[in-house]
């Protein structure tokens, strides 16, 4: 089977190490969906804490790499509470279209609530869709650009997810993926230790299943 990168250019933003994380794996899509529904109310705060607030900068970089422009139709896979979707909306403007897709209805509910509170007119071009990254409900070659932020590590079949992403991407267009990276370098390893300790501390404050997710991330 050919490599999916033939349909576009793939950027891997490998910015945060994860080499010391060894959690119990959550393999079932339904289990992962239930878990993300449970942690939805605190997910954004966790991202701020675990990345020291840097995830907001990384997301802007990831969106800039897509090359999305005014009038484009773009997809944000595993959109969560919508950070990348809102940034993409700025890029494509009122004449463009943004689809934010996630398998967690609670995350999508938060994204929709944020959309209603924000005043930028272009944010009305965002549509929230509950769906599976392994079976995207879109036609082939439909999108001018695609993003995925911190989602690839959470799908049960990464190869299938990439096949689906490149299936719905227009030929010659770009998908920008932001996720965690493995590293043995001393500085990044030290930061990974910080992430691990922070995760364990937060895990003590939450249910055991939620702790497993924090360690997994």
C-alpha cells in the first residue's frame, strides 16, 4: 500500500517529549471517547499546565504551516474545544469554511459554547461535527488544508487515520499535525520529567481513569 503522503505535504510538529511516559494503553475507541467526555471541562486548563502555556504558540505555528488562505475549506480533525478551528477561521475568513471534527460530544459542546461567546464575525463559518478520525464523513479531495492537534496519539489506528486524512485532502494541499515527540536529549528529558510529575499530581485529584489519560498524554 502506497504512502499517504503522495496526496500532500505532511508537517510533523514534534515539540514536546514523551519518552518517559509508560501508561496503561486505552485501546477501545469507545473507552477513549468516554474518557475525553469526562475530562472535557478541564482539558484546556490541563493543556496550559502541561505545556507551560506554550501550546497556544505551537498551535499558531501549526496553522501557519497549512497555508490556509481566504475562502478555503479546511478541516480540524480531533478538534477538541476548538483552538485550532478558531485560528483556521481567522485564516479563511467569512467566505471560507471550517469543519471541526471530534468523537467527543462534550468537547464539541464546549467548542460550540466558545463560538457563541466570541464576537469575531468569521467564527460563524465554523461547523462542529461529531465523527471518527478513522472514518471521516467527507468526500475525497474535499479540503484545502487539514490540521490535527494532539490527536494522532489518541487514535486506535494511526495508519488508518492518516489514510483518511489524505483521502479527504485535495491533491497538493497540506496537512499540519501537532503532537508530542520522543526524545532522549537532556533538556527535553528534564521537561518530560516535569510533565510526568505534574500529570501524577493532577491524577491524584481526579478519578483513576482520568489519571491514566493524563499519564498517557
